[in-house]
């Protein structure tokens, strides 16, 4: 009997062992593999490396269904379990590379289960992430930040709150709480805007009202940013440059606009406004700050894609479409997108030259621009080994723009004349390649990066101006030419980042080579235009060497960043049809910057920043290629332009109640303005030609306010306004003229976003802006307004989205400008003004449809391709 009892006990324990799965500190990946092997009816698919840091201490009965067993071992971890037929897909929701990991124990060294762990931003005390400890006291919380203020609480234990690095913090012992004063409620809200020491961040993924928008539309939701003429403008800084994932995208403005139209909010993590760039973000070309678009780090493996089409009407039809497809594997990601279409824009412009009280000159033109384009982008990323990432972007674009101008021209004492101008471009093509290498030197974030950019643009244009006199019986060719311009940029950059606990160092260098060549070929019998364009065949070469050093210091309540940049620039200009040769060397450009941020209380941030920069002229200001506005008016570039120097100060305040305020002052010298020259041809006809020159000194001081308030769960209201004092003084050395323009500019705007149904699938957005007055250089603009309306609807779990938009439906975008025409000489005297009345045909209504497919399906991967991971996956 004794032996029989022992045998029965042994069999009972054997049956119990076979009836359950016991995991003790087992990685979640290995636990899922064991569960997968125990069932012939289900297949479990997951990415091994995503789940290996999560540990499981649990006993699961075999009598439970496999889907329930999978959910039980996943517990409170940020893991999604989807069951489709016989397939079970397990996916980590938060795919950040860094994680806060540790173990909680009590005074008796026993594990503390189900404790709440909340991670706050050390700067603004906003909740970033959170989690719960498991039965063994272990917790794993993915988080993209390097530091976090961690709050750990559990009933019966004292709450722990301290700043920790986001890494493995080891074992944490909690003390027993003997006094209970009442319940404690921890609350927080997800921020949409976040202020850092050197940038403002718009967290797109936290904005529920951003659903279905593209990047171009999202920019209208970002403080300090406005869209003007298809270009993004940063308040007080002018036109912005763009970065993608922190890397400068040196592609043309047209390519930028098309790229923004194809980027969806679902793919964008955040948009950063860097109004005072320093260190690695210091601008290489042009004016303004940077807008950095950071894409989501979606590591879901498999295929995904989007197809979008838009059709709309203004004075003429416009249509465009795009498509993109992405594939992500364990080591290689690739995205291909293509887009193209046809857009139109019409403008009416009436110019009045005030010569004397008795004599005026008027010019009326209607300009219609029709642009056809097609473009493609290839983005790729490859990780051959851990901590080494290679990638890049290849962009190509082809444009066929056509500009037709009809107008009348008259002046006192002469008969009226009219002309029509046809300025078709044969083609414009751009090609851009950006490649990078990021090497993480260790697990603490120390990184060495290399970046290479190659950009090339070819403009081939042809202009024919036909002159028609009412007294003549036929039109004659007034002038005509063909133009050929080549731009190219090559640049190489490296950067070394060395973060420590509270101090970080950034250092780097760059080399940039810019070449710009052009020539003009006149039409037959147009030799007299050589009188105007003597030097029409030129070459421009610019080389810049730069190095920088940045230091960061950060603690709980304040942040300091200082940066110093050195530049050496050499510019060579050669006019091939003359003996003139100019060489301009600019050495020892020392450009300091400083940022200081302080957090007076939770949820508030005050930031002061000062930045100096060297602003180089853009390509179109350097081109000698003429552009005719009428048969009597043209403009062309000046390859001899010098860089401008700027300094920018800004004091900003931001809280999480929805208020953002900024006071700024911007100063610039050697500002590029336009000289107007009157030339009398051998035929006694007169041509007005304009060319840029370093003529101005500008000061602008302003105040910007923005307040955002969520009235209800489905209604968001935003109001913003800015006012600034403009002071611009121009001196034209060649004509010994000086002029100035000063005054107050004012603008107000109101935006609303309103969900019209409970499912939050039907969104109505409105945006109205009114400029009471606006100033730019020597141009003063009277008040005008602009209204925007959008109705968006999503269905099929956001896979299919429709958008109905209307721009300027009340046709309010009509501008009256007064231009201080100080540089005009000859027939139009220097003391006179130029008045411009322009009706912008911005009224437009359009319908867009977007369909998304694939994306969230995870392919069956149990292990990484590395040998060590393969051994771990196959371990019994």
C-alpha cells in the first residue's frame, strides 16, 4: 500500500505538471514560443526582439484556450494581442529602443506585484509613459526619453518619486506606509505642444484632431508657422528650411511642397520648429529657421501603402495624385512614393508708377501659371549590425511650368499699347541624394553620424514676348530668348554626440560646394538685348568650411545650451563675355548662440535664446536669367551678392493650459533688396529691369500670442495673433539713394476643429486669418483676409478618408501695396512711389480621397538573424 500511495502521488504531480505551463523570469518571447509549440490549432506570430525584455513569472493552466493563455502571459505589458482565425498576432505597442526596467521588492525582499509606475517629463511634468509590475515585481516600460521623473506607488507602501535614467535601474526597495490619509489620484494629460530649450514641438501623434491631414495641412496647426504662397514661414524669421528626421533636405521648394502633400499624419510623430538654429542645425543656405519633421519609428514588419487623389477647381481645373508603398523587415526598411499632377494659379495685377502730379504710368497684367509635375522618392534604412544604421533618400522631380501673361501698358503723352507674353519652360528637373550613417558607440546614446547630400537642378526656359500696338495691323516679336541654368550642391557633414548624466557635448564639421552656371541665347534679330544683358554667360562657385561645438547642461528646473560655429567661405564669380573677374573671400565668421530654459513650476516653461547666423543668397537671386513680367519689365539675378548677417533674440513662455507667448527681435544687415534700372535701347524704347543688391538693414520687434482651448471633447478652438514694428532702411550705393519704411504690422487668426459625430470620424475644420497691415522690406500692404474650410470623413477603421476643402471662398485675398521705389532712375525718377493692386485668385474647392492598406499585419518571426539570438530562440 505504501508503494502504491507513492506511485499515485508521483503520477498526480506528473499530470499536474503536464496540465500547466510554469514560467519563472522567462522572457515573453520564449514564453510565446513554448505556448506556440503546445498547440496544433493556432500559430503565434511576433517579432522576437520586441518582446525579449519583458519577463513572465506565471503559471498558466493548459486547460485554458491558447488565446486566453497568450493574453494572460502578456498581462499589463504594452502588448497588443489580435486573433484572426487560427493566427494570433502579438505586437509591442510602444517600440522605443530604450526601456525603463527594474524590480520592486518590499522590506522582506518579497516582490511587489501590480505597483503603478508613471514616467513624467523632467522638464514640464507631463506624463510620458506608464506601466505595472508583474507577479515577480518586474517592470519594463518603453520610453524614448533619456531621463524621466519616475513615480512608483502601491497600496500599503510609501510612494517613491525620483529622476532616473531610462535604462535598467536594478532592484528598488519600497518601504511600508503606516499612515493612510486618504486616497491619492494621479492625473495628467497628453500634451500636443511641448517646448524644449531650442525648439517648439508639435506632437502630431497626441493630436486627435490631426486625423487624415497631410504635412502641408499640419503646418497650419503649428505655432509660429504660417503658409504663404506655398512656402512655410516662421514668424520673425522668414521662409523656413526643412529637415527630415533631423537631416537637412536640400531639395527645391517645389519638391518640398509635393513631399509635404504626400506625408500623412499617421506617419508623423512630431513637427519641430527651430527658430534659432545652432550647432548641427545651423543653416547652410537661405534665411529663416528650420522645420524638422520626425517620422514615427514604426517597426511593424510587412507591407503597407497609401493611394491618394485630389481634384479641384478655381479659374481652371487642378488635379494631382500620389501613391506610396513601404516594406519593413528586421534589418531593412524601404519606402517608395510617387506623385504628380496639374495645378493652376491666376493673378490680376495693376501697377501705377507715380512720376509727377500730372504724369503717371499704368501697367495691368493677368498672369496664369499652369504647372505639370511628376516626382518620385526612395527612402531606405539598413541595419547590418546592432547600433549601426545606414540609410538615405533619393528624390527626382520633373516640371513643365507655363506662364502666360496678358496686359496693357500706358503712360501720359503716349498712345496705349498692349502685349501678350508666353513664357513656357521646356522643362525643369531636379535630383537629390541624401545618405547617412549613424553609429551608436555605446548603449548610453553616444553617437557618431555622417551625412552626404548631392543636389542638382536644371532649368531650361524659353520666353517670347509679342507686342501688339492698336495702330498696327499685326503683332511683332518684341523680344525672345532661351535660358539654361544648372545648380548643384555637394556637402558632407559629420557629428559626434556625447551625452552624459546632466552634461552633453555635440561637435561636428561640414564642407559644402555650390556651383551655379547659366547662359542666355537670344532669339534671331534680338541682338539689341545684348545692350541690356551684357554679361549673360556666367559661372558661380562657392565653397564653405564649417565647424561647431555645442555644450548642454540640464537639471530638473533649467537647461542651458551654448554653441559656437566657425565658417570660412570663398566665392568666385566669372562673367565669360567680359574681362571682369571677381573673387570674394569671407573668413573668420564666428557665429555664437545661447539658449536658456527654466521651469518655474510644473507645466510651465520659460525660454530665452539668442542666435547669430550668416545668410547666403538663394539661387534665383544669383541667376542672370531674365524673367519678363511685361514687355517693358524684367528681372534678373546678381551673382555678386554677399551673405547677410543676422541676429535673433526670443523670449517665450509655454504652459499646458494652452498658452504660448513669444517676444522677439530680429536684426539683419546686408539684406538683399531689388534695384530697378531704366535702360534706353538704341531703338529709343525703354526697358525697366530689376536686379537684387545688398542694400538693406532691417529691424523687426514683435509679440506673438496663441491660446488653445478644448471646449468639449469634440470641439477645439485656437486663437492667435501677432503684432510687430518694422523698420527697414535701404541704401543704393550705385545711385547714392537711401530710403526707409517703418510701421506696425498686425494679424489675427481663429481656428476651430469640431467632431460632428460620436465616432470622431466626421471632422469640420475652419481657419480665418486677417492681416490689418503687413510689411516686407520697402513694401507696405493694407488689410486683407483669408478663409479656409475643410470637412473630413474617415471610414473602414481609418483606411478610407475623404476631405472636402475650400480656400478663400469669399475672395478676400486682395492686396493693396505701396512700394518705396527708391532705386528707380532715369525716366521714372527716384523720388516716386509704386502702387500695386493685386487680386489673388485663391478661391478653390477640392475633394481628396485617400486609401491605406496593409500596415499592421505582422509576419511570422520568432528570432533575429544574429547567431546568438538564433541560439536563444532554439534553446530547449
